[in-house]
C-alpha cells in the first residue's frame, strides 16, 4: 500500500494509472511511427511534449468522466460510453489548445489513428484489469478480529469496493459463541478461537490484523497480537484502519482516547500562514476571472424576482464565533418568514428559476470568495452552519464542536465526498469527512479538494 495525502492507496491502482498513461502515450507514438518515416521519435523533444500534452488532457478527461472510479465504470457498456465521451471532450479541449497554440498541433491523420488505437488498447487493458480486481489478484489478505458494528462496517466497505486492495480472509468474533449481524460468504473463514491467531495468519499469508472488538476487557488477545507484530504482520486498530480505507472518521464509533492519541491535528504557524496565502491568492484570481459571470448572475437575479441580489446570513465559524456569510439570492425574498430556519429540501418551492440553475452549479456560493479574501472563511474547510442548527447538532452528534477549530470553507472534503445533507444523519456523515480533513489537512489535500470541486461543479452533483 502507498500512503498519499494521509490515505493509503493500493500500489496496484497507482500502477494502473501510470500504465494507462503509458498506453495513451504509446498509442500516439505508434500512430506517428506508422504514418511518418523518422527514426528518432523519442529524441524529438517537441514531439514528446505534444504527445505528453495529449496524454495529460486525455487522462484528465478520463478522470472527470469517472473512468477511474470502478464502482461507476465496471461494465463494458458503461465503460465504452464514458470512454467515447472522454475522447470527445479530449478532442474538443485539444482543438481549443491548438487554436491558441498552433505549435502544439499534431497531424490530423495521426490523431485519428491514435483515437482508434486508444479505443482498442484502453478497453482491452481495462477489461483485463477489471478481471484482476474481481478475482482479487494481488489483494492484501487480512483478519478482522471482532464482531462489533465497526468490524461489520469494515467488512462491508471492503466487500463493496472493488478496488480497495484488500480481501477479508478470516473473521474472529469477540467470543466463541458470538454471532455476526450478517451472513458471511463461504470464502471467509470464521475462526472461533483467538489463541491460534498468529499461526492462522502465517498459514494463510495474512498481511494485516484489524482489531475491532466490541469489548476489550478480558477479551483482548495481547500475547497473540504481540506474536503477530514481531512476526512482521501489521496490527491495526479498527478505527484507524477504517479511516485510511475510506477517507473519513466514524464519529459515532471512535473513543475519545483514540482521538487524543491518534496522529494528525497538527497546526503550525507556518501551515496556517501558507493556508492564508493560498486563500488570498486563489480568491483574488477567481474574483477577477469570474467577474463577468458574477455580473451576469447579478443582473439575471434582479430581472427574475423581487429582492436583493445578495443574501447575507449568520454562520458559525472559527472558534464558534458568528459571522455574516454572503451568497447570491437563490430563493424568494423572506423565504423563511413562515417556516423559520430550515434546511433546503429537494424540489424546494422557495427556489427561484434563476436559483435552480445557480444552485445546481454552485454559482450561488461564489460571493463567498469575498469572505475568503477578508479572512472570515477559507477556500477549503468544513461548510459553515447556522447557530440554530449547530446548537442542536452539538447535542446530538459527538465531537461536532471540533469542526470549529478551523475556518469554514467555500468547499470541503465532505462536499466532494458526500451529497447535500438535510438531516441529522447527513450531518453525522459529513462530520465523518470533516473530522478526517481537520485531522489531516494540508496544502496538497486542499489542491485535491479544489480539483474534485471543479468536477462536482461541472456535473452539477449533490446540489439542492
């Protein structure tokens, strides 16, 4: 496994991405070799740069069409449709680039032949890779020790994620007579005794033991886990394993001691300064670049319905302090006059015609770039809520107040990982992601979130 941005990714998945880049590069190079007569392709720096540009744009389009999400594109039909869409967007993107930079143009015949090769090679390569995923080849085999709800969550996550890189080989319940809440597949060995844990692990080629016991007092196999550890088998606490597996923290199932002693939550003065510089630079650039769009939206809102263009509302920010957050008005004036503070619902009748469009593509949030610039918000962080909601959520959700240790964000890890939430259960799930971000926040992670936000905005996902 490879640790990247505080998460663990199967090295196989990294190899897949790199190898597919090589396939794209090689397809264009092969087309060039077949249609030209030079013997020094790799020594032609300009040609290499041109092919490199095609590879970069193509892989970006594959990513934005969910072709690296195997839970979405795991069938031949879905893969073929999305691949054609991605190649079409690649062609359009390259046409725009070639119009601006003619020096980057490659021969039209070479490009057409490259597209044909890409369709053949990428589909063949992906079909082979999906077979590898389905058969679990090269997966790390693990033991889950315990029959707690956390153990079941870990098992469900591994079983439901085709490319997580793990296979659950052995399950050991808390006690010999304990039962699991779900029926386990036949391929999973259920071992009722903990005393032979290390021997079982060595015999079955287990690389990790994940400890997710319901009650540790009197049931914790200390000696066996020490034998595993000294034998080179990794022993992981269940909550920590779930965190690295999913990119979120289960706030309803972690102990305060886990939160106290776990790694992360580092906030140095340098990190705070760099994040503030990031906010100032990016918000300034975005306000300048997007100013024509902001002006157009303001005019449309004024024409569409009565009321002000901008909407200001109290939010809870850093250190639980209130501030005024700004948005484009997307609802009718005085929308909460009769209802009081409520979350937006699906097909909300209070939303205006222009509001439906700007909410779908998150354009209504753009005035918050000003809040980022003046320092009441950050570009990336937990999304702010109103005092009316936070007071109730703090009573119902453990560790909810910890989200006030950082500035609220225009976008966040929860926003790119989870749909819009309008219930307490949704708030819990979003806090799972927010706490993971607060624990592992970095400039590199901010960049990943911003790139994923662009993808979310382009496709208008999760908005109400």
